[in-house]
C-alpha cells in the first residue's frame, strides 16, 4: 500500500483517484504509523512552502517522511512535495526544508508571468524508471511560482523552459519528484503514477 501524506494541503483526492485509475492501491493518511508501515510514500501539495513545513511538523510527520526516505522506501513528491525536499526556500523569507537534497527554492524572475501555469514540456536529462517509455519533451501540467535549484546537478532528471531552463524533475535512488502534476496531466501523468506503482512492487 502507498501512503499519500495528508498534511492539510493539496489535491490529495485527485492523486488518490489517479492511482485508483491505474489499479494501484493508495490511501490518504495523516497517521505516522500508517506511513511508517506503507510500502511507499507520496507527498503532493500546492500552496506555500512554509505552511507545508509547519503542517508536517504540527502533525508529527516531518521525521516520519525523512525516516521513510532514509530507509530507502520509494518516495514520490509532487509540486510542493518536490520543493520541500531541499534545504530551504526563499518564499516569504527563508524557511528550512527537509534537507534531503542540498539546494534552494527560488521565485521566478521579475517581468515573468507568475505563476507558471498550464502545459509545458519536460526535457529528459536522465530517464527515471517510473517514466517508462514516455517520449522526451512530452507535455505535463504545471502551476507554480517557485522552482528548485539543486546543488548536485546529478539528481536533475528533467528540465523545462520558462524564459530559461529550470529543474522540473529530480531522481536519486528511491526518490522521485516532479514540479508538474501527474494527476492533472491526463494519460501521460497516469502512466507516471502507474510507473511509480510498478517500481514500488519491485522495491
């Protein structure tokens, strides 16, 4: 069973329904024990970085999520679930993240239309196993005002162009995370959720 972490933010039900559509068992939960016992963890989210970290902390979920990742449990971060993996965000002043990956979360530049919203392509730098045979430069759905800047460029598995290139997908070992929303990206997004489910079965 895959645990979708409920920390009071994000479109959790649409992620759960996406997994259901591809025949993958996933449940929305805020129970640390259920997350500990799960085969994999999914952290979706939209909204502010600081609110996410505060809610995870208030619900005693921060250490649970970090422990799951460190134990090698498959992890899928979506949008905010990607951003919180990093050391810090400059959104509304500096806020510390989970520090799984060194790097920061920064805002798109002035003069750009923010948020970056709608369909855009992902250029693959290295193909994560959950991506299967999805073609390079396929379109996915984005909605965000901030993006990640990893210190370790080796974890970057996909980039997207929005008045310059930014990291839209990372992958290292058991950790996969996307800035785009698979659950809103129609057939290709569902294929990613199915790919994650298949990866979990093999892990």
